[in-house]
C-alpha cells in the first residue's frame, strides 16, 4: 500500500482517479493503513492544529444549536491546504438526532427541491417521511417490497437551488433557507474566523451502503472567499483531497464532523468516497 501511495503522488490527476477506485472497491476491501485518522488527534508532519476563536461564539449561542463550547472543539488542518479545517464532532451529546431528523423529515419538504421532482409531481413528493415511515417500520422481514420515497431520495437543495444540468445557481430559483441551519452555520464559521457568514445555498446528499460521491470540483459559487461547510452524519468514510503539485491525502472521517474549505484557497476541491454514510449537508454563500 505504501508503494501504491507513493506512485500515486507522482502521477497527479490520473493517480487521483486510481486511488478513488482503490477505496471504492469491495472485493477485496481496500487497505486503510495509510489513511489519516483525525479521531486520534495526534499532530504530525501532515496534520496540524487549527486555530479557533473561542470568543467568537458564547457558550449559550453554541448550546442553542446543539454545539459544545468552542474551547472544547478539536480542530485540525493539513499541510499544503490553506483554509482546510476539520472539526471532530463539535455537537453536544443528544443533539445529533435533531439534525439527522431535520435532514430526513423537514428539509426534503416543499418548497425545497429534490431528485424525485424530476420524474414525479410536487404533490407526490410532498411529505416524503410520512409516506415512507410506515412501510419502513412495518415491512415483514424476508419479503421484498417496493422502495419508499425516502429510500429513493438522493439529494435535496436549499436556498438558491443548484441546477445539476447547468451546474449553476440562479437568482430566479430561490426559496427561503432554513433558519436553524443558517444559525448553525453562522456559529461554526464565527468560531473559525469567518464572522457574519450568511448561508444562502445548501445541498443535502443521501447515501446508501453501495453509493459514493464522485470526483468533482466545487466551482459553481460566485464568491469564492467565504468557506464551504460540510456536515456529515453516519459511519466512517474516506475523503480524498487533491491540490495540484501537492500530495494526495486520504482522510478517515468519524461522524459527525464539520469541514470548512474556502474555495479561494484552492480550486482542486475535494472528491468524496462515501461508504456506509447516511447523509451530508454542504452549505455555502
């Protein structure tokens, strides 16, 4: 594995795709020994402590959105990736189910947009949770059944809705951004040195055991100075990040976590490999 990683560093973007396939494979399963595990919290020549502003958010403000006091957060950066910040589970005990519930029950509701709207009427995609939960909880074991709407859900867009065909945002396609999610993003960015952050757009991705988010570059945002926030809930995953002329990094995430990535820092943005992950929510301005 060490030899493979070294050869990948030398061959650039082609290596990026090669290592993506390496971690995506299932038989035989990949070797994770070279993956950086932030949960260990041990600085190294690659991992460095990230500076937070404990005075940027009061304990009361943090608690209102389910966050620990900022002084108790564990945050890290990576050498060669200015602006990249990884925060290990900043949530209070018991607060995570609230945000998972919002992602499953509230945010998919109209007027927000989801992948099901492309081939179903708005009335059919209303109340996705209520139309799915009975079947999910009462289905006899061992018997096949039709997939529920919730199981078919792949993405939801919030605020300025992302157009997957043109890969752009439009001022003409906008619905109010969720206040609670905006407040969460505001408090986290304030602690990370970005006061006044105004969340205007969000994408929720829902994953199954056999799915992953492919290689991509986040470049659709009109303003690349604010950060992108990524909240991730579920089990462990591998996140591959690449910047031209720098080493490939394979990162192991334990959930939930928060990522902050100002796009002005580097345009070769992250590519995800996401096994056994429930959902992610990416928020930007």
